[in-house]
C-alpha cells in the first residue's frame, strides 16, 4: 500500500530534545518516538558548536529494517551502512550552529520497538573527544487505513507591486491539491534584473542569470502557498514583470507536471484551465523539464564527490586527518583553476563532441576544466590522453568529460585508472547526470539507490 510522505516538522507530537555535552556543545534533535511503518520522516539536528572547528562526526545507529538518506548535509559527507548513519566534516562550518537533516524510513521488517543510540566526535587541541548521544526508544506503528489518492492539481498566479525607485515586489500564490514532495517555482526575469528573497515558505531560493527559483525538498501542505521576492532594476520594468514567463513544476506519481504562472491581469478562466491541465494530462504534448532533487541538494552539498574518512585513521592520528582535509580542499579548488587557458592561444574551437540525449542516472569522469574552449587535439597532446572525450558548458566553465556508466563503481574505477595512468590531470573525479542534467554524485546515488565506493 502506498503511503504518504510525512514531514517531521509538521507533526504536532514532535519536539526538539536538547543534549548538553562538554565544552559548551549542545545538540538538538527531533527524532520521533514513534514511526509509521513504510513512511518517511525528516529528522532535523542542530549542533550548537560555538567556536569548535576542524574534524567532527555525528553518528546515529539504527537497527535492521531502517533506512536513512541525506537531506541537508551542511558540507559534511554522508554515509549509511549496516545501520550506522554518519555525517563527517573534515572542517566544520564557521557558523556557531550547524544544521543537518536526514530522511529516515521504517521499512517492512523493522522491529516493533527498538533502541537508537549514537555519538558526536570531534578533535580539539589535537585530542580526539567523543560523547554518547542518549539512547532513544522508537516504536513502529502500523497504518492500515487505505487512503484514497488525491488528484495532484495546481495553479500559480503572480501579483507585482512597485515600491518606488525601480524596486518591485513579486508575490506568487500556488494553489494546490494532492501535491507533495519535490516542487519548483521558476520565474524568467527581464534582462539585468536582480532578485532578492522576501518570503520563501521553507524553500531554497536562488537566482542564476535571469532565472529566479524557489525549490522545495518537501513542499508545505498549505493549499494556498504564497512566496515573495523583490526585484531591483535600472528602469521601470513593471509591465515586463507582470507578463514574464514563469511555471510551477511538481511530481505526481514520479511524473513531472508543469503549470504556467498566470499574471494578475489574466482572466479567471485561464487560471482554471492551467489547473485542469494537470488533471487531464496523460501524454504531454512536449516533454516537461525533469524535476530533480539536485536543485535543493546543490545548496547544501558540494559538486565534488564526497569521500568517507577512514575511521581508524581519523581517530588515532590527527596528522592523517589534516592530510585528507588538504586533499579535499585541493579538489574543491579544482573548479577555480584555469589551466587549459594557459596552455594555448588558439582561437575558440567549435564543440563537436556532443553526447546523445539520455534518460536516467549516468556517471562520467571529469578530467579537466577551463574558462576557454580549446581544441581536443591540444588536450590530448598536453595530457597524453588518446581516449574519446567531449566538452560541456556548466556554470561558466568548459568541462572535459570522458566515459559513460550506469553504475557509480564503474565510473570510480575509471577515475582510478586515469590516476594510475599518470596523465597528470588536475584531480579527475566522478560526475553525475539525471536525464542529461548535471547533479551531485551524492544525489545520484540516492536516486539510483546505489552505494558509494572509496
């Protein structure tokens, strides 16, 4: 029986429990005392660390029959194996509070009552410290009442107000029924306009070029949801804002559905038609843009693949921790290098190696990146690399990619073989794609239900 996704912070019975550790560290968690079998809950954890920095690990140990996946990692690497869920930081964020969250599911076979424990470990003054998180009993309850599926329908409207001095407020109202989980509200701003969040309703807001987006990992249950942002421009663009293109996309039984954002001057029949379109759609006239989890995940995780630190090394030798941290820092900075541009003064070459359209999760290996596009022959000559590769443009960079794998481990093995071949690539690493769109490796592993391999 299909069960509805349940958001932990929407349950009245859930509340944060604060755990006080040494060195002034506090940990708040709202892990529930009861879970409905086959349902998923979002657990939030707040670590009030003060001025603590450097290596740290938050771990929860679940019995057999539980599954956990990352939601918000706060720059940590996430692993879940043999019931042990770990968030590992090579260097804690500088903020006084670190917020993480994960999705936990009590699957078929989970014990009726079980004990969950854990610990928080960190290194301070070259000394490893570890504190146990108090045990918590979790009872699994059954929900045998069959729920009739609510048809997923939605409409979206826009109202624009001028605040004077070429500053505008855009209010977006999403009216929905039966819409849960991932959702995205997208606006295509006039050229040169700059957007700033005003009210996000638990979404992640971003602007890339002229595209402003609200993305929900799990959209709130409100039937009418209002979000707002402010727009600054160099001239009066009120009319352009009122008539700009926008759309609201959501998932219905794993199928992406999209409705347009209707401006305030549109008649009521247009709004109703947009809502009814999501009910009657069986075979869409055009394939809608896939709605993917990376748009939220990229706010919390890094593009480079996360790598788990060997527990024995971390716990016994501080020097080894610092060495691994240095390697990860180098990998983070790889995107900032411009080695290709410095190798040649050749004019920009046409992109000829374009991959065929694809569906599903695909893994590849990025070998190098630069700000300027150069000839493939120059890459092959510089790095003594004769295998096939192609280019892609991503976030202002020209990236050189090789291989195509359905399984992460195969891509990992390819990366290792490139390192062993001593081509001197500046840190080749695995990349991931969903329906041709680049996403984080961590999210790809979660979507494809595959394991990470070191």
